[in-house]
C-alpha cells in the first residue's frame, strides 16, 4: 500500500507578484507529489511567503512566521523579507531556511532536505495551468521580475533585482493554459509592466509558430486572441503606453490602466526620482480619453513625502481635480528601512501625513462618486465574482478584484462565478454600482 504523501502548509502574504511566486511554489510541490495542508497541525512543514516593503508588512510577516513556528515548528521562509538581511534569523532563529523572492527552486531544495518525496505518478498530477490561489475565474499573469527604477521611497530593486522579462512564448503559453482551464480574466502584473521587453531589446519570440515581439503592445494583441478580459496593472506612464490605448478602444483588452503616479508636484516627483512633469501627464490623460472615452484610470499617491510643503500638497489636490481619475488609493508616507528617502530633510509629522491622506481621499471620493453616478442608466457587461443567499456580486470592466469597487446585482437569478452578464446600472455610491439584469 502506498504511504500517505507528505503535506506542506503554506502562508502567502504581500502583493499579487508575491501571490504568483506562491502559486509557482505550490505548483512545483504538487508536481512532485506533495499534498497541500489547510492547517498547521496537518502539515509536515510550513512555507511562509513574506512581504518586506513597509514596516507594517515586516511586522505582519514576522508575526506569521512566529505563529507558524508555534503551531507547527518546522518553517521555511521565502519572499521579500528574506532579502532584507538577517532580520528573520535574528527574530526567529529556529526557522529551517530563509530565501528571497521568486526563489521557487531554492524553496524546493530545502523542502527536499527536510521532507524527501519521490515522484509518484498517482499523486503527482498537476493541471497545465498549475496550482493557483485565486478563484477559478480570474488569474494573475506575471510577465517580468524586478525593476530598473531607483525611486527613493522604494527598495523593490534591492529585494527583487533588476528587470528580467519572461520569454513572450512562455507568457502566452501560460495564458493559453489558463484560458483553457476556464479563466475569464487575466490580470497582467509585474513591477513595471510597461517596461516589458526593455531588458532583452524587445527580442522576437515565438508562440503558436508565429513571431511575437517581447513588447507590451504585441503581448496585449496576442492575449486578446483568447476572448477573455485582459487587465493591465502597474503601468508606468511611458510613451509606449500610448500604443495600447487603441487596443482598449477596439475592445481587444479592457479599457483600464493602473498607473502609479505617486505625486504631481515637480519638486516632490524629482525627490521621489519619478517623471517630474505633471502637466505632460494631464495632457496624456486627455489624449487617452480622446482615443478611448470609456477608459478607467486608477492610480496611487503618497502624502507627506519628505520635503512636501502645504503648497506642494495643494498642487497634488489641483492635479486630482483636473485629472478626474476614476479610482485612487493613497498612502501616508512611511519610512522604509534601506530607502534613500530616509536621508531627505523636511519629513512632515505623522499627523500631517495622515491628515493629508484623509483630505486627498475625501476629495477623491467625491470625484469617484460623480464618475460612478454618470453610469446610472448605462448598460454594461459584468463578471460575476460571488453568489450567495443575499444575491450576486460582480465587477465591471472598471473594477479590478480586491482593490476597486463592486457591482451589486438586484434580484435573484441563476448565476455562477465567472459568468459574464449584461446589466443596467440603476444606482451608485462613492465606491460601488448597483444594477439589474437585462
């Protein structure tokens, strides 16, 4: 009789890029016959994929490691926190091993050392799309690792290294596998999505016997062939982004851009080491909307960056008034260990940083409410996320999962997660839409 395969517990923290790393490790574990445990006590060891970007994330990761050690005792640590020196070993010296991010091979080596498992064809059956941590109807598609930027508030390049674009054929094969498995939405992610292919000089790859350049526009054109939603995240506002807006207008990919502008004042943008021309950004946003009027633009901003004066912050508020962005997230500046911005003078107090964040979000809530109210009476297509006793929760083309709003559907009818439905918007608030089935 075959012995019960060993079980590995898994804790995944951090951003969607880290989630994809977790999915890669889980896929390798299943491919080699390991089972995945849903509890600490049912696992032979536990892998914790950590985040180490800001202090709160570091604290959450260290707490998760401590909990796993207390509940199980055998813990492998991977992820961004593992790249931040000896902080894990100093806090939790009993962990089995510590690796950095996108280190699936290293994690597997440690698993093999502490939990050997020969390949068993009866337990080592993995679907082509691999093991995923998202619902069945959407998936993250990571197209590159690392980043070539040197933003003063960020330590991602030191954690994840420089830009390394995945071969375009590999990306498209993964997308094809996901589409064949029933995925209805692909969320394209990386640290810098619009830089895809820069490191390999946009070399030509192959997919389906046809040449495809390793470049964002060509990637999006190829992804559009699968007939499912394609959503772009973490897109820096390079000129190359202009090339994908017509694809949105043609309905080939979703009319949605997640662009991290971070600020609008030239002095602060320069201190952040970001593009420092807010007026150019406003002009490009206007051009994008001329080409694709239905485009949804989401962004993130930092308030209280070192050196930010009241006048600088007012510049940011004026930018938001003029840009009329659809979705916005804001963060009060938080010093990150190892970031160059820590050495900059003029850091506002904690209270000022938070007060500015609240003021920004209050302004943006009114803008978002007006943008959503304008959709009342429109007919739109939505993707069903969840069905329960209280009704149906869905998302529109302008709503990314977990960060944007929802569409609440009125009435009870047959629907399943992953269904695409045609609905009419009947109401709206600051964040969400309410609709009825057509």
